């Protein structure tokens, strides 16, 4: 192999290496560009659909508690009730305060405490409904989202475990607690 031929071969190898490197660089950058695009897209879609559900009320945006009630921590629920006791009594024959008395609240018709002046919003919402476990769950999740226009000035309880514990405690505020959901 003379030096001219050696150069040709060398250049050919160099060219091949160059092409291979550029191809891998291009495919690399294509690959790197694609990944964040796809992730960004997926996240946007997920956020858009949860946001829509919460706003448009097309379905519950909070987790159900029914299956958790049997094993919920009633003592923990009693502690959480301290957030409610400035406005609500929890004893048999207890008076209405800022909010209606809550003795026997589970399965009681909505907006039915004697002598309490309910908001128009809650009275309209009531329409023959009772405070089932899941109605309480939804209301205590975010009162003002669940019943738009309610006069209950309380932000809500975010954690599903806390709502289950609180509702299990509310169930205990009765001579004969309502049966647990099947
Ligand atoms: C700042 C006062 C306030 C606090 C705190 C508060 N509530 Fe209320 N609650 C009210 C008022 C006022 C109403 C009546 C709402 C209406 O008429 O729209 C109400 C209504 C209710 C009702 C419906 C009762 C019925 O007879 O239909 C339930 C159940 C309830 N509250 C539970 C709770 C629980 C449980 C807590 C604690 C996590 C709590 N509330 C915290 C003021 C309060």
C-alpha cells in the first residue's frame, strides 16, 4: 500500500466514523427532544382532566370512605372534631350554635335541625336527601365546592383517612349508630 492509497483508505475510515458519529448525534438529539415533549404532553392532559372534573362536577374528585369506615380510627376522629366544635355541638340534645347540632347526623335528613336557619343553598341541595356516609364525605372534603353557596365557613379536610375517621366518629354520635355500609 503506497502512501496515496493509505490516505484514501484512512480518509474513507475517517468519513465512515464521521457519518456514524453524526447519525448517532442526530438520533440522540431526536431521542432527547422526544422524551420531554411526550412527558409534558402526558402531564398536561392529566392535569386538564382532573381540573375539569373538580370544576364541572362531572364526578367525585374525592376518594370514597365507605370501605374505610369499619376500620377507621374513631379516637382520631374525635380529635379532628375539635376543628368543628367551635360551631357544632356533639351531645344528645345539644343546641345549635353557629352551625346546627350534630347529634345523630348520620342518615339525618339534610338541613333538618330544629330551629336552625340554613342557607338557601343547603336547603335546595337537600331535596329529600339524607346525610349518608358519602354525602358527609363529599361535604367535609370541601364544603363550598360540594354545596356551592353553603354558609359553613370551613375549608375542608383533605386527607381521606381523616375524613373516614371523622365520619366514623360522627356515626358514634347517636343512641343507635347507623349500620355501616355493606
Ligand atoms: C365556622 C363554623 C363552622 C365550622 C368550623 C364547621 N361548621 Fe359545619 N356548619 C356550619 C354552618 C353555618 C352550617 C350550615 C350550613 C348551611 O346552612 O349552608 C354547617 C353545616 C354542617 C352540616 C350539615 C348539617 C345539617 O343539619 O344538614 C354538617 C354535617 C357539618 N356542618 C359538619 C361539620 C363538621 C364535621 C365540621 C368539622 C370538620 C364542621 N361542620 C365545621 C358551621 C361550621
